C-alpha cells in the first residue's frame, strides 16, 4: 500500500488490474454516506479490519515480489527510508531527514533512532547497507535492482547515518530508497529466497506478522512499539477471495470490511439504504491509464496525421461511459490529472469524425473503390488490435473502437490472447499492429524506460518504438535534475510533444472504487488515495465488532 | 497373483516416465517463462535482471539437460523448489493443499454414493415409473446446472438473506479460539455448501450407472430363477442383484481416485477454498515448472495406482476374473 514499487509496475493480468483498484489516487468524490458521524466519536483501540483480495501474496519479502498482493501486506510490515505523504511529497520514514550534497551526486540519510525490529533487535544503518547489498547481489532474484546498480558507493557513516554516492545526478534515486529495509541480523549469510522470512516476515512497520494460511488469509497484529504510535486497529486480516462475485456477497454479509468495486457494482448494486448505512464508497482517479498503442515501425502508423485521425475518431468519453459507467477521466498523456507533473494545456482530440476523415485524406487515405473501407495505392486500411485475456474492460474498449473506426472507413480486427503468450509472442517480438494496454502511473514522473528511443530492444518497454530526439533529451535532463520546478518544465514539454504526435492514443484514467465498512472512522481521502493514514483509522468503542 | 501384481507395477514405470516426458515438453513449449512473468512490463526491471533470473532458475540450459536434472531429483522423490517468489518446497506446497481437497472430495463422493445408490436401485426397480422419471430429471438437472451459478444462488440465500451459513472460506475468524467440538462444527458449516453443490453435480453419473447395471442384472436368468423359487423381492434385489450390479461401480471408484486429489478450479474459486485446483491453475499461469511437474507426477502416479487398485479389487470381488 505504502510501497512505491507496487505502483511502479505495469498493469498486467486482470489479477493485478483488479488489485490496482486498491491503490491510492485523488479524491474526485467521497461517498455520500457516513461522513456525518465522523468527528462525533472518539478514537479507540481495538477491532479488526478485514481486507480482501482476489490473489494471495507470493512472498512477504517485498524485494522478491512483483505482485501487488504481496506489496499490500508487506507495506504494513516494513518501512522504507522515505515514503510519499498524502500530497505525494517524499517525506522521511525510517530516515528522519536527508541531505542532497555535491549537486545531487550524494544523498545522506539521517536515520531514526530507537526503532526496533518486531523481534526487539535495534534498527541501524547496517540494515540499510545490508538491504542495498542484497539488491545488488546477482544472486538475488529481484526485479528492482536497476536504481541500485546506479549507486557508485554506499556506506554507513555511523549507526544512524547512511550515505550513497551516484556517478551522475539521478532524480528517481530518492524515491528508490522507499524500498523496504530488511533485517540484517536475520538474513545475513543466508539464501534470501529460501529464507524463513518470506513466510514469517520481521519488519519495523505498524503491524506485526501473526499467521498465514496459504490461499486463505494473512493475519497481522498491531505493533504497540511502532515509532509513529500504535495503530488504532488491533488486527488486520487479509482474506483471499478469488471470485469477485463471492467477494461482493461476503461484503454484503459483513464478513469483509473492504473491497474494490467494479463500476457496475458501484453504480447499480450498491445504492440501497442497507448499503448506505453500513458502507462508505470512495471514488477517485487511480494511478493508471489505458491506451491504444501503435507499432510505429508499421508503415500504416508512420504518419502522425493517421494517428491523430484515429484519436479523433475514437470517442473517449463514450469509452468511459460505457465501459466504466462514467467513472473515469479522459487521459491526455502519461500522467495523472491533478498531479504536479500533469500538463492540462496539451492538444486534445475531441470526438470528430469529420476531422478524422480530413486528416486521413490528407495522408492519402480515401475510399477510392467505394467498398466502405478507405485505401491508398490499392491497399485497404485495416489492422488488428491485440489485447490480453481476462481484462473485460480492454476487450470492450476494443469493440467500441472497432465500431467507431469502421465509421471512418478503417477496418479493425480484434484478437485476445493469454498474457504470457501475448507478451512473448507478440509484444517482445514486435509482432503487433496495435494493442490496448494500460500503464501504471508512477509517483516519480521519470518515464525514461517507456519513451526513450534507446529502449526499443526486444523485451524493453518502448515496444511501440517511439523515437523523438527532443523527448530523449528532455527525459535525460529531467532525470538528472532534482529541482521540481525545473523538472516540471521538461515534463510539460514532453507531454506537449506526445499530445501532438500521438504515438499512442491515450484513452482514459479509470477511477478506483474502494468501499469500506462505515464503522471505520478517520479515513481522509487525499491526492495519494486513502491508505496513507491506515494506522489512524479507528472504530469507536461502541461500534467495535470483533472484541476478544 | 503376486507375479501379476509385480508385472503390473513394473509396467507402470515406463508409463510414468512417458507421462513426465510429455508433460515436461509441453509445459516448456508453452510461451513465456517464470522469469518473464516476474518482471514483464515492469519499468524498473532491466533485461539484465531477466538474464539473472533465468540463470537462477537454470532456464538457460538446454531442455533435455533440464529434464535430466529434474528426473534425477524426482527419482529420489525430491520435487525441488517452487519458482514462485516464496521459493518454497514443492512438496510442502502440495501437501499443505491436499488435505482440504481430499476431504472435500471424499465427503462429496460419500454423499453421492449415499444418494445415488438408493436412487439408482429404486429407479431400476420401478423402471419408467413416475418416480424413475422424477429421479432422472433431478439428477440431470444437477448435471446440467452450472455449479458456480447454483453456488452463488445458495450463498445468497443462506449466507446473505438468511445468514445461516458462512459464504466462503474454510474457517471463521475466531476459529482458533474455539473448542475442538466448536472447530469441527465450524469446518462443517463451511463445508456444507461446497459438498452439497459438488455432490449435486456428480449424482447423475453414479445413479445412472447403478440404474443401468441393476437393470442388466435383473434381466439375468439367475434372478428369474430366484424369483421362480419364490424368494422375497427384497432379498432378490439386495442379496442377488445388487452385489453383482455393484461390480462395475468398483471400476468407477478406482477411476475417481485421481479426481479426489485434483480439485476443480471454478469450484474452489467460487468458495475461496485453498485447494489443489487453485494451486494448479496459479502454477500453470505463472509457469512455475517444478510445481506443475510435481502435481502432474503425483496426479498421474495416483491415476495409475487407482487403475491398479480397481483391477485388483475387481479380481477379488469377482471369482470369474480371478480364475482367468
């Protein structure tokens, strides 16, 4: 939940896409019900919060996990050196403060004193150094090593000072120290993959691990010695319910306290007096966007006018209204509306079939043979949209886009493929014409890996093969700058270029739709979402449900 | 007899090797590898990280070499470690899930037998009667009714509307604080719906078998003889007809042994039961080769054993086969 990495991942299978609904975002609207009694009750310790997820965690050593379930649970057990506050600013977590020295080449962290591991062992800078070394160790099967391989030198100056030195200034570096710090005294000289800790984690965080029944539930207990104060809610249970219909029934019967609703459930199934009395619904933009990506190596999509025409021919609001029941916002670029890096002034492509046809005919595409499909030099304009199995939203989008593009004379086919084959056979080998996929929007705006022209090798993430010298330059400048105002300038320009060139059609940013039992008080939606102050949530004494 | 047994067991070994070879090949041919799935589409993961992961899992070696190493370990019953990030022992992962699935399936099989036997016998005794027709409609309804839908309807009724039964899962939150009797009751309440729903779907097969095999036996000469010498109908049916009619059921039971350990994905998903079906599904989707192979070996081993046991008990039950 608090973990930066959980958000840095791409939206992959439905599993992840659904879990993503639990991730934080901006408040567009807070549920109408339940806000009334908010301040009348006194905070009290006790009760249990039962969270739900469609997938089980894989390991509770977060550096080894790449699924959001593991990161959600581990986020309550471990701390990083830094974390994001509710307004998306980096603040200290295990680090009390930090200094950026040598023009951004060195970061010196001053760590909190008197922090204890759950087993009572004191936390020191040696734990941080150990975690860093583990990340860089080629024997550690982690997907997050990259930012740590940029470190030239790391050392513990004393027990509570930790310093890292980089070869060149690297702005995303600070965020990377949000990684969960692992206990050296339990992991030293051990094979981390086979460590006990993956099933029985020991951290510094607000909750202490208690038990894990594989595929059923994980139980955590409040940490009375937590350095930010003991959490109000005594017990946290993470229940695995793989079927979302079952999950909804469990919610209705009161046996789970939170789930991520689907747009259909949010608008059609939860508007009853019963629901309003016992639950609070939240709705805010999620940290992800869905897009139609073009293979820019394909001659069909070389001409930016063609891409702009397709963007004009797709009614994005219609996609949101139909696929997400109106719960989302049109995306204009790779950032989330409302954040400091988001540029609201870029070129937009409102639904306009006339303009789409005009742009296409400028590019030489017109219906010369009168068969209803536009053509150029005798070749009809047709292509296939690929997307992955298990994500109904994407499949529905594909169908609506197919319908809209047919109206401007473009013939579209749709193919839906299992995730592993989709990535291996099509994305990595660049065997696609267009795809509908989603990206998570990371809190640090560095998008070097996705848009830099050098990142187009097989398996790298710029698989649409976008290449623009100005964007390349700006991406590098931005990641070597710590000053937020200066970075913002670079990213604003990048968004302008992307909006003009439309290397992909940005479709929409969907809303996250969590629902939480109304007995929980103290939930304050903020730009980062709702989870950031979980330890301050409470149930007033008379409303507590699970009393030992 | 012992010679026959030994021969059968020896014949199972090449069969097992063949099964593992084919499954190993198919799984590795499926696109994607565990290393891909861990870091695919992850902006923070470099191709270098991927190569590291591949080497870590030994996936950089040629397939026959990988198979050889795997076979060598499996020969001493070492199933190895899972490729999933928890890196646990495959055997642990399997045996932690198996009791749930086996319990559920055994209970449901017992329920099926308890209902299907009388139903089949009655149907055959009163063939083409109103009762027979009702039973037919009932069992085929169970067969045709999608179990996930029935499950959801029952959950809504008993879980949400009436609040009598828990909706999903295996234990209540306060399970650990209960007395032994309370724990058993808790399990019972959680297992009631899953067992009912899965048994309902399985009634058709078993009751139809019993019915048709009874019908066949009833037409035999020795039954006519029994009737001719004035035996009571009860004793004809239960002592003479049923015993013979049950022979094919032994085969059927033998064949259901692998079914006892292989859970159903849909079923376990609907009821949030952490069983074998879900484990297999998850391991296939994440290309967790050692785990998939471990489950396949255990599954195919049990299938072969089931066949063998069925054959043997058939021989024990039927003197005609023993003589041959």
